[in-house]
């Protein structure tokens, strides 16, 4: 999924653990801090300044992570930025994005007449 996003030309932003995994896979990533207000840029910064086109934010276990995640998801929704909270959903969306370009083509009207009516 991450490889596909990078291949499609998206610039990746990730928090510490995810960024390390992306770097180990040899892909470029911009590190952001997970903890809001504890470093710059943090995830809220990249949302508020319009840097990102979409967010994948899976809820964490710790109480502080839950509050930060809530703030991140709320900021995304308030700015109309798509926010996905499930890796299964994210994978499906990325697969659809990859296939979208291949699903549509534009042909001259004569082509469609030939296919449909035979003339």
C-alpha cells in the first residue's frame, strides 16, 4: 500500500515508527512527530497548513495516543481531508486509486457507435 502511494507520486508523511519502516523499505518519507505540540512538524501542523491530501490514522492503545488521534482525525474532517481509520479500508482505497486511470478511456464517438451499433 505504501509502495503504491509512493509510486503514484504522493509525498509520504509519517510518525516515528511508520517512518522508520518506510525508510527501511527504501522509500522517501517526511518524519512528523506523533505527539501534538512536542516537536515540529507534528501531524496537526501538516494538516492545518494543507500539506497533505489524505490521512491514514489508526487509533492507538494509550490514552494520550487516543486523544492525539482524535485531534488529528477531527482536524482532517474539519478541513475536508479524507481520513481513513482502518488499514483494510486504506488498502482498498489505494488499490482503487491505482486502477482508476486504467478503467477509463476517451475515444472518438465513432468508436462507440461502431461497438454499439456496428456502423
